[in-house]
């Protein structure tokens, strides 16, 4: 779900289309991914990097220090990389969350 402030109906529609496309892709790729269950308040530092993460359920916050800079919602698919040289950046689960992690190598094959 996108923030409701200043979000046009067209943007909402495009976002829903992206989520549907992601769901279709994950259904095809799920067998090559590694499912993980995250406890509330845990972060993704235990997952190998670089890799790709699909958020099946729950919500994740990208934190830069104490500032939330991005929220991930169920259906989001994103790159997990620690090579950005931003030591303070971390991704944490707001609630118990389920993710599927994919290695770059597995997605290339």
C-alpha cells in the first residue's frame, strides 16, 4: 500500500499492477528461493548479501540511524546489498514477517 497523502489513483493502479506482476514472478521462482521467518524487531543482517528479497507477509522498515527512509509492504521485491557503504542503514521487521531470499546466481539460471 502506498502512502495516502498526495497519491493519485493512477499511481495506486500502477502500484497494484507491479504487485500482481511480482506475485506472478514469485510463483514461478519460489522453488529456488529460501524462505525465512523474521521475528518482530529483527533485521535482515542474517541473510546473505547481495541477494534479492520478496516480502511475503509483514512490513519492513529501512532505517538510516533512527530515521525511517523506506517501508516495504507485502509483495515488494528488492535488492539486499551491503555494498552501499552506508554503515548506519539497516532493514528491520515491524512485525513477525515472512520473506523469501534469492541469490543472484539462482536468479541468473
